[in-house]
């Protein structure tokens, strides 16, 4: 009979340090005198939806797992990586090992909830326990609610209650790496290559995991200016895939810059919204009446937006930055989202899906929250009658056109397209369209 083991399933938490589920797996294994095998599954259900086979996010995960494997092998440990469905992974593991318990961390997205329930049932049929823990946020689900127990839908009161909860009980960090001796000692398992999975190596250079003190200290003053090098932390991708701990980042930056710390609370807020109002993750507007808006959905105009050829320089610069790098400055994200939904009257879901394809730090909760904010359909959203003026936004945040000229070098040439819509006319049109849809509200 094969030796009894516990499994730890990496998902959005690709690190050994301060990993809640891993800490609990190692602690339980130590008590029971068994070892823990860490695993990762390249899920076909997700990968087969990616049209771009040079997806930098897949490359990021692969590079991260390779580095993690190298670290483990030096300590006579190993990671087991599977390419296939979660169901097939656990079937294969059950043939190799006598699995007693499976540990992992919570994931709040619709597909993840269905996947985890299916795996829980599959394992229960074999008498195997399935344990999940909070890890990718600081406060989750209903941990921060109104006094009547209902979830908040407005950020400021949520933030105040969140901060009070923090002061009462700051997050605990888990030094999982100290218990690494309880990981399974085994010869290394091979990690499937990108080619095996139908993907290619990309030009991705992984940004530093360390937050920059100068960036965070000056965040309030610099964060809205897209041309400023180091104006934002560029930690979104690491937070998305859990290669850094949100708890450690929050504790280290809390007293450095309030604005930056508030952005981390916004992150919790959107995850809380997704947990309590799961319909937003399934294509529904948070404010249901906004689903009655008659979008124009002009495919040619959408394509011009995607390619950065709208004739509005700040919009085009943002889209070209996104298409080239997989990153877009947060202020510019708001501008391009407002332009798509308000100027072009194109359904926010189209923009949300395009960002989901392109953003390296794509996170369903935050992406959905941002798009619904821009369109007016979300919780605590910009009012529908607020229509960003791209020219005024440029004057405020890229007055010297440094950012625009970087991404739109043909700006002052005949090659640059004429505006596909007139701002003043688009504003009148969108206000009339929204007013019609919301007149009975």
C-alpha cells in the first residue's frame, strides 16, 4: 500500500511564504505524522478558452512554478503539476498515493466555486476531506457588514468598518516555509512544458515582487499620471496570482501611504461584492435596471477602440499600451472604459471581456467592478450622467503628452485617424439613451 499523504493544491497563491492553506496543511500533517505533496493543475477548462497561445499569464504561471520547483528540489522536495481537468488530476493522484486530506485556499469566482464543489464531492466519495481557507483577501464574504448583517454596497462606509475590524484584529501571517520539512521527500516530478499544453514562451519579464518605498510614499501625488515611471507599484500581477501575500503587503504599507492602503481595501471590497452578489460575475449589472440600456454595439467602432484607433489620443494610447504590454495605467483604464460605454454606447461586457483577454493582472472581481463603475451600472458607481471628457482628462493627467506620444507616435501626422465620434454629440446621445432606460426607476 502506498504511503498516506496530504495534498496542498496551489491556485491563486503561488508562494511558500504566508500561505494560509499550506500552513494548515503542514500543521495538520505534522500532528498526524504524514507528509504534504504540493500540486498545481493547469486546468484545461480555463486554458482552452484562451485564444492567444502566447499568453503571458500562462508563461508567468509556468515560470513561477519552475522557480518554485527549483526551490523545493534543493530541499529534496517536489511539486506535482498536471495538465488536464481537476477531476482527472485527482483521479491520477489517487492511483499514485493514499490521499487522506486535501487543503487549498478559497477562490470566489463562479467557475471556481463550481469546480471546488465538484472536487469536494469527488473526494468525499473516496472518504477524502477537502479543506479551504481565506488567503487572497484580508476580509472576505460577510466578515465586514452593516450593523444589520447586510453586505455594504458603498465603499466609504465599508472602508470605515473594514479599518475598524483591522484595528480590532489585524491579519495573522503564517510562516509556512518553516514547516517545509513536512513536505513530501520525493524525486522531482516533471513540469509539463508550455509546448505540451499548446502554448509558447513569451517576452514576459516578471516585475519585482518588492514594493518600492519611493513609489508608495509618493503614490497620492503620482498615481494619476500615466507618464510617470514608478508612479504605481506594478504589483497587480503578483497579487492576482498570489506570488506575494496581501496581508504582508498591507501591514508593510499601512502607515506609509493612506491612498495606497485604500486601494488594497478596494480590492477586498470588490471581492466581497462578487461573493455576496454572484450575479455580477455572470454578466448581470449590479443595478438590474441598467440591463435595459439599448446599446449601439457597433462592431467597427469596437474594433477601432480595441486597436487604439478612435482618434482620441488618450484612449488610443491606453489601448495600445494594453495590447503591447498587458498593462494599463489605472487612470487610463477609467478613461477608456468610460469612452467605450458612454461615447460609443457599447455594452460594458464587451470591454470587460477584452480586458479579461489582455490584462496580465486580470481579476474578475476588480475588472467587473471597474467596468460597472465606469458604465454606471455597478455598486457605488460613477453616476450615469458623468461622461469623462478625454480632452480634459488629457489636460489634467498628460498635459505635456508624454504618455500619448510614447504610444501614439503618429499623433501629429496625417496617418492619425479623425475622431470616430464628436464628444459633445456623444454626450447628448448617451444621456438620452440612459434616461430612456432608467425613466421608470
